[in-house]
C-alpha cells in the first residue's frame, strides 16, 4: 500500500513573512519618527522667532533632534535668553529636552553647568552645579506644571576665577510650580545652604522649605510682570532652620503689596528653640543683639504658640504694640 507525504505548516515561509512585517513596521515607524522630528525642528524655529521680539532675545546654538527610537527631543550646544524690559538674562551650556513618544506633553530637560544669570534684584552671577534637571507638563498658554531639581549648586559673582569662594552653596534644592485655576502654587526646598562670610557673617548651615500661592498668577505671567507691587497671595508655609539643630523660624499667612510697594499682611510666626534661635540671630545681627535677647523671654513663655504679627501698609504691630516700619519693595 503506497503512502502519500503528509503536508505540514511551512515554518520557513511564516518566519520570512514575519520578518518582512517587522521590517515594514520598523520602516513605517522610522518614517513617522523622522516626520515628527522635522515638525519639532520647525516648531523650535518658530518658537525662537516668536521669542526674538519685543525686547527679548533667545537662541539655541546648533539645534539637533535626538531620542530615536522611543523619545523625541532637542539638543542645543548652548542656550541663551534675554528680556531687556525685565532686566534678566540666562546663558547655559549644552541643554537637552526629551519626551516619550507615547506622552509628548511631558517634557524632561537636562542643563549643563555652568550658567550665567542676570536678575533685576541681584548682581550678575555664575552658577555651577553637579546635576540640574527639570520637567514640565506642556499646555496653552503656559505649562500646567514645572519642576526643577539640582545638587551641589554654587553661586559666584560673574567673572570670578574658578577657584574663587562662592557666595552661596546648597547641597540640594527643588522648585515646583503648578496652576491652580487662575492662581500659581509654588513650593521650594533647600538643604545645607552655606553663605560666604563676605555676604553675612556667622550664619550656620541652613535648611528650609516654603509653599506660596500667588493669586491670579497666570495674569502675572501673561503680562510678564514679576514685580511684587500690586500683587497678593498666601504664605502657606515658610520654614528656615539650622542644620542639625532645633533652632528655626516658621511664617505663614496672607500677604499683599500695594502699588507703592507697601506690605499688608496677617502673619503667624513661630520660633522653635527660642534661646538657641536668639543666640544665632544675635551673632548674625550684632547691632540689634540686645532687642533680640530681650524678646527671648517672651518667646520662651509662649512655648509652641505662634505670635500674630499684623502689618498695615508697612507698619508692623504685635497686638497694639508697634514694632517698626517695613520698607517698600
């Protein structure tokens, strides 16, 4: 009895078609990635052109698209931004941004050290760090969230030698901002802040955190108005303490500034370890050491209770007792 050959699946042919399908999908995906890269480069150029107007200058030196296959981002050999009206500018070394293909609105950024910073209320400075990164959630007209974190950050006068002693240094710091309807909520923290003796003498290493709500902060950003005059908000928390010690001060409460820069506020101030805090403050501010020591007894008697300080257009009061005048900002 003759037998016929049994037919079976052709595995070689299936493997070949699978390989062809994988290559085809890869080529299509690669085409879409490079199409997205081209669109991103056009968007970068358009954004830079929009920024270079009305007293502002911005530049990304030698822009390059990177991140294939799963990310898409822009790399700049250096970045520069200047706003003449606000009196600020920023220049930094190589900067990279990137976003995952599946979540393009969440952008992360790495910034190379050092950077040169000009702010209207500070002398020009050079900033060095070991690591500095940021992330943001893009939206219109402004990002809904921005976070910045850095380590071993040093601030020195612009043009100083590399071995010059920095005027300030922190081991780690963070800054977070997010939209809350029309307000902007800002939170920050720092560790081991050390100030040079040339800035303020006898200041021990400090650590702290703060959270502030800026009322109608979106309007401030749209108007490009970073001045405090005419603004108001709430200090949810502001805490500064000495590293490794109980000594510290915390402040909270609503605060506002009128168009003349005069402060009006209702502040709750709490002092931890009044004796230790007073000793440190007396060393930092020797000219007012006696009034500081005089207040130590009252603060000690209050224990953990907070002191209510009322400020009316720059005039500060403890209850009905005048404390002095706060100058306008």
